[in-house]
C-alpha cells in the first residue's frame, strides 16, 4: 500500500497533466514529466522494501537493519545454501499513517486516528524458518489495534482508556546457513539493541523452540517478560534465577503419555502383563525438547511396568569420522535394528516404538524397520504432527504424535470462533495454511491484553506507561496468577511459570467416518477428542480368521502400522487368528472361496438314485398287482363272487390305486439341487396332492358306493320290497365326491400353489478339520406370503376320513351277509391298516422332515403300503372264494347268508342241504323249533325279495298238486289245480314245521331259491341266468318262481319220497325213451339247480 503523501503526489500529477482546459493548467503541462519522475521515484522507493508494511524510524534507524528481501513465508523456504542477514520484517506502529492505512484497508473502514492511546511495544526475533510465529503475532496485533473502531483495546473500570500495540518483528538470519551458534549471537544482539533503542517495548514474543534459549538472557537482562513457545519442562526449571520466563506451550513431556496409557488399558483388558510388552525409545540428546519428551516416556513406561529399552544418540557426533551421525545412514539403520531386529521373527516384532527425532532420522529408521519386517504395536514419532507427515502420507497411517493444538479444539475468542478460523484468515492474508505455532503466536498478544486488562480492571484512569515502567514487577506477578481463556485454550501457570491450563493434544492418523484417506484425529484431551485411539496397531495384531500374514506387505508396504494380512485364497482357510504366512488347504471334498474362515461341504439332502429307483419299483409293483387284479376281474367276470361284488366298483378301486401310487413319480421329481431351477420341481409339487387325493377318493368312494348298494338291497329284502340300483348310481356317487375334492385342489393351485423351497437345516463346524457342513433341505411348501396349505389340507382330510368312516358304518350294517359278497371285515381291516400306517408314519415323517431321503422313503413307503395293502385285503379273499367255489350242495342264494355264526346263533345255524333236509324230516315241533325259528326262516325268506312269497303258479293246468305248509299245525299253504293259489302264513310262538301230506319236506329250500325273471315273461329264467346277465342278486331274487325250474333241483324219487304229487314231475320225465336219457335229464337239471 502507498503512503498518503506518495498517493497525493501521484493523484495531483494525474490531475494536472490530464486536465488542461484552462490557461493556468495549460502552463503547468511542461512540468508533467518532472512530476511523473518524482512520483515514480517515490513509489519505487517504497516497493524496494519487500515487507508487508513500511517501517517508521522511531528508533529503529539506530539498528542499521534493512528491510527483509521477501515475505515471511518465502524466507522460511530458504535452504542451507541461501544466506540471509538480519532484517526487519514487520514494524506495525500504531502511530504510523502507513500502518493505519494498511490496518483500515484490511480490517476497518474507519480511518480516524484516535486522539489518545497508550502504545505497548512487542518485540520478536526469529530465524528464517519461523514464519508461523511471525505471522500469527502479526494477525493478533492488527485485530487488537482495530478494535473499538480503530481506537484499540479499552481498559480500566470505565473502559475509556485505550492501548495499541507496536510489533517489531526481526529475522535474525538463516540458521541453516550460518549455524545455530552463529545465529544465537545475532539473535541476542538484535533483542539487546531493540531494548536499547526503542521505547515502550515491554514484552518479548518467544521465538521458535530451536532459538528460544536466546530469548532468556535478554529477558533477564532487561527485566522483560518473555512468552516462550517451548514445551520442554526443563526450559523453565531456572525460574528462581530468571522469573521473567513464562511458557505458553503446554508440557511436551505429556505428548506420548496418552499412547502409553491406552496400551496399558489394552493389556489389562486382555489380562496380559505389561512386563511382556517391550517399549523401545530412541531420541536425540542435543535438544531439550527431544530429550525431555522421550525421557518422560521412558519414566512413565518404567513406572507402568513395561519392558523398556532406551536408545540415546548424539546427532552431531561422528560414529564414522567426518560424517555426523544425523547424516550417517548406516548409523541410523543400526538404531532402527535396536528398535526391532530382523532376527526376532514375525511373532516377536510387536514392540511399542517411541522416537523423538528429526525428519531425516525418521525416514531412515522407518525404512529399515519395514525391511526388518517390524510390526510395532504402536509408533509414536515427534514428526507425526509436523509437515513431514503430510509429505509422507503413505507412511503415516495409525502413527501417533503430540502437539500443542489440534484443529478440532473448540476454543474461541472475541475475533475468531476456532483456531482453524485463525489459520484460514492467515491463509487469505499471508498465502499459506499455518500450523499450531501460528495459533500460539496469535494467542500471545491476546494473553498480554488480558493481563493488562485484568491488572487495571478496577482502576478508573489507568496509567499504563507508569505501570509498565515503575510497577512492572506487579504486572509479572499478575501474570503468574492469571487464568485466561484464549483461542489456544485455557492458560494458567504452575510454580515453574509454564502453562498447565490444559493437557497437550494427543493425535493419531486415522480414517474418520467413511473416508478412505487418513486424517490427523484428536485423541486427547478427552473433552476435545474427535476419534478413539487405535492401539494396538493393525499390523501388530494376529490376522483374523480367513486371512494370513502377507510377507510381501510386511517387507514392502510403506505403511508400517497398517494391516499386513491378506485373504486366504480359494481352496484354503484359516479358522482362527494367526500369524501364519499361508492358510491351510481345504480337506478333500470341501471347498472355500477367497477369505474363507473354514471350508464348506454341503449336505443337500437330495434323494439318492438308489432310493429313487426303489420308489419306481414301488410304483411298478403296485401297478403290476393292480393290473393283475383288473385282469383277474375280467377273467372271472361270470363268477358269482365277482358278479355279486359289483365289478364296476372294484374296477374304480383299482383305478384309484393306480392314480394314488402315481404320486410317487412326482414325489421323485420334486427336488432340485442348490442353484438349479426349481420350476420343474415346483410343478411336481403341485401335482402331488392332485394324484394322491384323487386316488384316495376313488378307492374309498367306490367301496362306499358298493357298500351302500349292498346295504339297500339287503334292507329292502328284509322288508319284502323290490328295489333296483343301477351301476350309474355308483358312478354318480363317486363323481360327486371327486368333484368336491377337485374343487378344493384347484382352489389350492390357484390361491396358494405349492413351490419347491430349499431352506437351511443346520450348520455344523468340525473344528478339528476346519470343515463346516451346511445342511439344506428342499420341500414342497406354500409361499410365505400365501395362505397356509392347511387351509386346503384340512377339508381334504375331512373328506377322506368321512369316506372311510361312512364306508365302515355301511358295511357294519350288512355284516350278516356272507364274506364272499361283502367286504365289511376286510375294509375294516384296511381302515385299521391305514390308520396304523398313518400313526406310525406321521411321527417318523415329522422327525425326518429335514432329511430328504428319509422323508422320501417314508412318504413313498406309506403310499405304496396303503395302496397295495387295501387292494390285497379286498381282492385276495375274493380270489380265494372264487378258487374254492360254493360250499358243497349249496346254491348261490343259499351261500349268500352262509357266515360263521356268532356264539348266540351257533346252535341254530344252517350250514348245508343235508342239515336242512335232516331238520325238515323232523315232525316234532320241539325238535324243529331251532330249524324253523322265526329268525332263520324270516331271514331266508327275505332273500327272495318276493312280494307274494307264498304264491306259486300252477305247474300244469291239467294236473294240480297241492303242498301244505303248516306252522304249529295252525297255518297251511295250499296249492290247488283250479288255476288259482292262496297262501296263508302265520307264525306261532316262533316255531314252524313244514308238512307235506303228513311228512317233512325239503321244498322250503326250493321255495327260497327258485325265481323267475319278471321282465322275461316266459317263466323260464332262473337266478343263474339273471346273475349272468350282470344284474345284482336283488334283481335276481325279485323274479317269480317257475314250477319247471323247481323240478330241476330234485329227482322224481326225491319228490315221491317227500309224499308230494309227482304228476308234474312225471310229465317232465315222459318222452324220455331210455334210462340214460332220463338220467341225463335229471343230472342236467340238478346241475342247473346247484349253479344258481
């Protein structure tokens, strides 16, 4: 910025030279070139001083110091080869018009200079590299001087007195160029000359830590307070001899303590002793900061019981003659070998490393440690919080460090919300992002303001100059007791006059949140921390299961603390934490993917081929036997056992069994291996309930319809009623039940179709082999979002159980009919058999639900045994009866009621023709009573189903014979030749006798057997003819008797012996010329009688 006089001269020149409208101004045009020359010379003189602001004399001229040749930051970048003499960088003088102009340009629009203020001088001498120290103080002075609209800082009780600060900032030279000793001489000289030549300089702003020792002698000599920026406690131990040294830095001895404390907590949590944990500390002995910081770590680690190794070295010494140790790579590598040796092995290189070294030392040591395969538990380096860290971003992950300040600190002041805001302001003003030294240097003038303000807090009209000159010792004592709040944090001083207002900032390079890049996080103090500390380091930990230690990473990864593990390759595994250099191979038969903790073998519970073949064999056996039964039905279609058992029903039974057994086929197909398409398996699942349910319904409803038909015939016969039930009625009954079943099944498929779903059953880990067996099972299930399958299974089960119960109830009612023609006993056995299979199979099925093969075997076995068992119980007795034939001497109708008698009826059972004949020949009513019991006779007579059971047609219109049937001598049954017949039937006391012409007759048996077909009208058909026609016995027994057919059953001699008329019999016998023809005639008719 230009001084006001120079600016005025330049503006006047422009105005005069370019405005020549008047004669007066036109006469001055000749002087324009001269004025330009003067203005240019003035400006050139100003800009020949490459500093931020012009320097006012005010006593500085006696120092004979030139302005600095470059900006603060540019000078800080000078290398050892660049010489730099002492120069003045800043002289921020509040009484200078130039300073005020700069100030108002940056911070305020008010350019009115206050009428009165007290000037307080600050001096700072720094080496070339301390740009943060210089620029931080510069920012603070500008802010303070522009406070209160440019009047400065108000002090005193009423706040009517103001102070402003003058900052004299001198660069003593390039210490890297001239050496520390030569620089120290210049540093002290500059301070001494300022105090001798400039008035009102009352405070020293401390220099960089490397040059801070140079401030102490001058502070003591001139009795001026110095605010030192040194963290080492040893720097302040001479407080008794030099009471003017105050340390604003917090104790650097505490920098490494949070890391050691966290390591101790970690070991305590694991239950491990600190004695087994090595802590190795390396440090320079030429620097108070390095030495005291690491010695503090050594003392703390020893106190905590760690296995401590201290490695001290002199950076300026010459282990190799002519080469300083700090420049000797071999020497520094030897130090790194002491930290961790390559001979210790991968499982022992877990020492905690603490290094108080310079940047080049760190570079060499870390490279050597990586080559040795070191995996430190932690690495705390002084360089971790310096600019070295940002230049070595590939090395710094998880490195620990300490410092005075962290950007996460939430401390603020009147001018800035956070310390980070100060740095951002400095970046805008000075062109770079500063460090924590910038914050500390900014805080020092602010602390002096708080000191002066608090000292004059209750004074009405403070005399600042007098106090600074005559009562300076009181101001120093006030500083000892101060408790200030600055943007650097709380500030207070202990007995050594060093800041103990807060703890140091512990820091670690970590990944914050989801960020991939590592950032310097704050781990302490806890009230300011933004990340948790990571100890132990990832590299020191055993590799987690599924990974192994990668030698390439251990020896080649520049991030020494980063994870050194890599995932196990496919086909290998690592079951536990390990430090192995490779993973274990999977046992044969198991596999693994990359990063596997264990190898995996699967148990898919698929049905084996052998078991599937067994299921098909079940189907073949069941179908073969069923087809065999159907063939037998066809071949024996004329056999009375088949005819009277209603072959249509038996045929439906066989069809139902075939359909039911077919369920095993989709059951075999209803599975898919993991990863395969389940489309076909799901289709098979949906067909299973169709086949099994329809098969069951056909089997049992056919038995139900057949039993119902038999029941209707028997019940109507007892009531002497004529009834006819066609085959179509059977089909209708079956169709109705099947229709209901189909409706349920179709609804099931539409609403909640079954799907093949594979689920995990169990997971078993064999730790000895490292193999995990994952057992899965597939089954037919409804989708989780669908209606439960039980909503459909329940009504189907009800239909099935109802069919079973109804069938057994009906058959129980006709149990009196011979087992040859009804299946009550066998269906009951079949029902019990099915229930037993269900009761046995269901618990087993539940127990093996997740075992595919066992479940398949149980279901297929139950289906097979159910179908084959039921058919066997129904058909095998019929096959036996058909093979044995009718009992000797009995007709079909006679055999209809032949059944093993119960105990109650065993004494009255009639089992043969001979017995009937024997009892019929008995004339005694007492003896005939059992034979002629109402129960037996009624039952026998009812089977004829004849409306007029006692009427017979005349045998011949010419010859009539009468048969008398007397019941206890009271009832008679008359047959006459008049062409009409009358019948009288009575039951006396339940006893009856058959009397024909005074003697017993066997004709009652004949009466109960021979019938003629009503529909024929010829009177020639017998029961056998009706049965052969396919009609039921009911139809057969509804025919009227034929006299001619009666004689088919008995010879003339038998009729004669009975005492009855034989005229009709003789008529039949007439016309037979020879005895052989007669014999053939009688044999033929008798055979017909037997076969009825």
